[in-house]
C-alpha cells in the first residue's frame, strides 16, 4: 500500500519534478553496476507495469491500453523510464527489459481474460534495437501460445529512429508480427526522421502524434499546423491516428476538429495500476474494434 501511495504521489508530481537525475547519472557513469542492478531488479520484482487507456472521443470509452514500466527502487524511490530506458537502450539490457514487459503483459491479459473482462489491445513499447534483433517474433509467438492469448490483443509501439538503420529488416519483422495478428504503431511521430517512402512500405496500423506537438495545439500555433499535417498524412496512408499527452479539453477539441479522435493523456486517464485498470474493462467502458473501424 505504501508503494501504491508513493506511485500516485510521484505520478502526480511528475510535471514539476526531475526524478533522481543525479542518481541516474551516477549509475550511468558506472554502467557496469547499472546493468547488474537492472538485471537484479528484474528478478527482484522492483519493476511493475502501469496502464494508460487510449480513449475514443469521450472520456470512459476505451479502445486500448499502453503498458508503461515503473521502477520502484528500494532506496532511490521511483525512477522514471525516461531516465533508465535510454541508458538500457545502449546495450542489450533493453532486450531483457522489453521481454520482461512483454511477458508481464501476457500474464495480465491472461488474468483479465480468465476473469471474464472485456479485453482491449495492450500496447508495449519496443526498442528499435530489439525489433530488428532475431529473437522478438519467436519470443512473442511462444508467449502467445503459452498464455493462450490471440495476437490481436497485442500492439507494439516503435519509435521512428530504427527505420533509418535497416528498413528492409523492419519490413520483414513487421510482416511476421502482422501475420500473428499483432498491431504496430509508430510512437512519438514527428520527432524522428521517417521518410514518406518508408512510411508507405511499412505494414503499420497507427501513428501516434508526439506530445510535444499536442501541448500548444489549441492555441493556433505552428504546432497546430504540424498536428494537422500529421493527421492528413495518416488519413492519406489509411492509418489510425492517436494523440498522446492530451492534458486539456481545448486540446482534445482542436484535435477532433482536425480529424483525430483517439486520445491518450492526463485529461482522460493517467497511467494506472493494474487493479484500477481492471475496473474499466467492462462492456460499458470499452469500445469494440468494429465500432471504431467505422469512424
Ligand atoms: P511514450 O511511449 O511516448 O509514453 C508516453 C509518456 O508520456 C509516458 O511517460 C506517459 O506516462 C506520459 N504521459 C501520458 N499522458 C501524458 C500527459 O497528458 N502529459 C504528460 N506530460 N505526459 C503524459 P513514461 O511512462 O514516463 O514513459 C516515458 C517513455 O519511456 C515512453 O514514452 C517510452 O518511450 C519509454 N517507456 C516506458 N515504458 C517502457 C517500456 O516498458 N519499454 C520500453 N522499451 N520503453 C518504455
Ligand atoms: Mg509509447
Ligand atoms: Mg510517445
Ligand atoms: Mg516518448
């Protein structure tokens, strides 16, 4: 219970708090110790997942969840993924983390499925390094089989950077994931370097507009035009569009007027513990895929 209270306090305060940056810098400079510490922490269950709903148009109509990792360090408190994921991405450590998150997500899906809850797809953030590695598709297929979960309940969020390095490999892996029924999103869209020809060739489902463009989109700024451009791009490529980091009603209204109807952000829901997320997985709260696809 103390952990949970702490989780909420930190999540609320995250806009104005810089979490443990100096500690993390210390850890990062002693990379070796850091890697060891993360591996141990995975085993010691210092990590847990929180879930942030993706909502269609109005509050309380959920079309999906995103799993976000949290590290409850015994002495340093809660460490933000924005601090440790970039460091983990410099080595194969990120693969351990991603696999832990995938496994945990399957465990959660199975538990919710067994409880008879109305499932929605859960999106997992996958590092580009992991996407192009050999093991990802096999790992996921094995877990789907083991936990008895269909691929349509899993979505992967990938940032643009990876496409630059090996587009052919990305296309190959994504095609294998699609064959398993898994959905694929580009995360933080607009901040990377995707060329239009890459976008056309990748078997994608969704673009997520980066929150840096959403922040001032309601104020008729350059960011409004960027959001509009990204939305039009998604429409012409027949991709879903999701806006992340939506914090106010005017932002959601502006985005809707521009043609974006799926939102993620504090205005709707903050990332939540599994037990609170579970309460939302009922027919009343969830919008089925079919309804959404006719939007
Ligand atoms: P992301 O995937 O783009 O996730 C969105 C981030 O924005 C999350 O931060 C979320 O808590 C936060 N957020 C959501 N709504 C709002 C809002 O209205 N306002 C603001 N200011 N922030 C909002 P979080 O959980 O700290 O994660 C940061 C990044 O760390 C993620 O960005 C993702 O790139 C990475 N990450 C998180 N969990 C994982 C994971 O399990 N595996 C991997 N590989 N990366 C992860
Ligand atoms: Mg994401
Ligand atoms: Mg993002
Ligand atoms: Mg991000």
